[in-house]
């Protein structure tokens, strides 16, 4: 069996990946679990041996692949072929991007695919409320709407802030109101997606301000680069060149972003 998780929402995609692994360990223990990073050239062969090496008494196996798309697409398709319909070996893949044409079968049955797109509108508002409830935080509607606006589409930022609010809510009665959030400095918190759009501004000063603000939020440059690459279609060829330069060690992601924005 193949489980394919994909989409730009890193938090929800990572959470689902962790849930699949946790469920496997809960049912099967971690004896049949292994992780393989395909940036390591030996990893595909090691993963294939791990999944294929079975005996009558072997427990089911789960291979969790990282950087799976580093392997050439047709080669990866051949690697996955034997595991598409097997029930005693599972391959778990979690990637930001959709698969290329040679790997399009990952989106179709018998593979189990789930997309994690950026949430909008009512879905985003519901996510804010559900994550707060999961942490035992009772948010008044204005507070929930305020957080939804501040962290629009930024699941990592929202969850990090909710963890801070847990301490604020500890031992107090009643719902957390919008005014209660003032002590956390959220009034001046930038809109993440407004800043992301600012990176594409025609004005150089706006582009550099947006990048400086996002880096000040401790957002990893690699994350900023990858989200921007997914959104800035007309820059796709340039982004691919910068990505290659980063992976070949010529520049890092922050240098690539600065060079891209000033060019």
C-alpha cells in the first residue's frame, strides 16, 4: 500500500504523517518501522530491501520516505510498483508538491492520497476553533476571528500562538476575548499572507520589507522560498535555478531570496 500526503500546508501534512506512523506503532509496535531519506543515494536500495525482506512470521512493515522526489521520477515509479497493492508493506510519502506525470498514479487508487491545501474562509475559521478546543482554549468569537485574520493560512504560526494562549488561559474562568490577546502583542502581528504577497510587489522597498518581516518571525528561509515558488508562477524557471544553486551548495535559501527580490 502507498500513502501519499501532499500540499503546501506543512503543519497539517506533517501532523497527518505523524498520525499514520503513530497508528502503525500502536497496532504493530515499531519493529516494522523505518525511515529513509532519499537525499542519501543508498536510501532507495535500502528501503526496497527493508520492504521486500519478509518471512512467514514477519510483521507488516512501514517505510517512511523523506525527500522522495529527489529520486528520478521513472526510477521512483519502478521502486513503488511492487508496493501499490500489497497489504503487508506500506510506503508513506509526504511532499509539498504534486507528483509529475510519471508519478501521477500516486493520486489515484489503489494509492491513498490526501491533499493539504491552504485553508480559506469557513474551513480556516473552523480550523482555528478546532485547534483551540483541542488545547482546552475557549475563544470568544471576536478573539477567534482576530486570530484567523492575523494568521490567515499560516497554520504553524497559529498553533504556536495557541500554545502561548494556553498559559494565558490557565486557571482563569470564561472565554478568552480579543482584548485578552493584547498582552501577547498580537495587535502588531503582521498578516503572513499579506507579507507573502508583498514579496511579489513591484516596489523593491515593499519586497525587502516583507522579507525582513518574515525573517523576523523566525520563519525558515527554506519555507519562505518553497511557498513563494508555489505561488509565483511567472518566476517558476528562476526559482528552479535558485533551488538548484542551493542544493548544489552555491548559495543558501536566504541569499537566494535576497538575490531574487532585488533582481
